[in-house]
C-alpha cells in the first residue's frame, strides 16, 4: 500500500473569497504536503444564520473564479447541494465515503475559527475523522496548546498550529469597501472584483 493521499479542506462563507483565504490555503498546502485543497462554500453557515449572506450561487462562482488558476485547488458544492445547515461533520463524513480510507483530511481554519471549534456540532467525533490546522490570522492569538489540551489526547494528535503570513483582510471589510465605493483591487483576484461589479453585489 502506498502513502495516504492528503487533502486539505477550506470551508468558509466566501462572501467574497479573498487573497487571505488563497494565501493561507497555499501556505498550508506547502507546509503539510497536501495533494490538493478543496474550497467548500457553506450553503447556510450555522453560525451566520441571522446575518444576510449572499446567494450561494454567487459565492460558489467567485470561489471558482479565484481558484481556477491553481492546479492544486478545487471547489466543491457538497454543502450547497445538501439541504439544511452546513455542518462540517456531515461534509467530512461524506468526503470520507467518497475518497475511501486511504485519504487523510486536513481542515484548514484561521486563528479566529480554531478558537471556536469547541462550539461545533459533534466536534469530538469530527476530530476522530480529520486534522485541524489553525493558521495565523491578523489580530488573533489563540492559545492553541490550551485548545489542544481541552480535547485531551485526541486534541494533541489532531489539532495543529501553523504560522502563516498575516494579511489584514476580511470579507466583512471587502463588503463595506464596495458599499462605500472604495477600491478592492489586490485584495480579491481581478476576476472576483469584476464579478462583484457585474452582479452588483454588496451595494446595499
Ligand atoms: P467574514 O468577515 O464574512 O466572516 P472572513 O474573511 O472571516 O469573512 P470566512 O469565509 O468567514 O472569511 O472564513 C473562512 C475561513 O478562512 C475561516 O477559517 C477564517 O478564519 C479563514 N480566514 C479568513 N480570512 C483570513 C485571513 N485573512 N487570514 C487567515 N485566515 C483567514
Ligand atoms: Mg469569518
């Protein structure tokens, strides 16, 4: 039997996808020798249920536009095509069924998100199924050792911290910039910038 395939997952709202997501995914892919990273736009993010989130179709197209020039990046509609809220445990279980047991999954998050995984649905079960990589995010200094320890032995084995370049970029800020008529050049790929204007996203 050969070595296991290593697949990274970057789940997010991607409203819109930006250079912070792309650079983080590429840095983790390099460091962990991942065969590829699958970007998975959430259909109905459980933690954002009360906010206005752009139609999944637009977020999916922007994610495809942003990733198509990287042969090691892929986009999946696995969460968008499943009814109801998007729980990561359901997504990873579905992927394991698809890929089989000789693939290892690495769920990539920013530092803000790794701090919150204790609130995730069936997190103990999820840690049995995949690794978690907490990448750096500007303004967030999570105590990853404490997070690991809070999950005991499983946490020590499955939760990892990776220092990655910090870019002070968020989708929230990009949406506000578009609304105010400020430039978003170099914060999102050109094709995403054009798509936002063409579709009139984030104007109000
Ligand atoms: P919003 O402001 O709408 O919450 P966001 O910029 O945080 O958007 P999400 O789609 O919520 O983007 O994030 C998806 C994942 O990417 C999360 O794990 C988040 O921590 C991570 N992430 C987002 N932006 C960055 C960044 N600039 N650097 C590192 N990680 C990031
Ligand atoms: Mg966020």
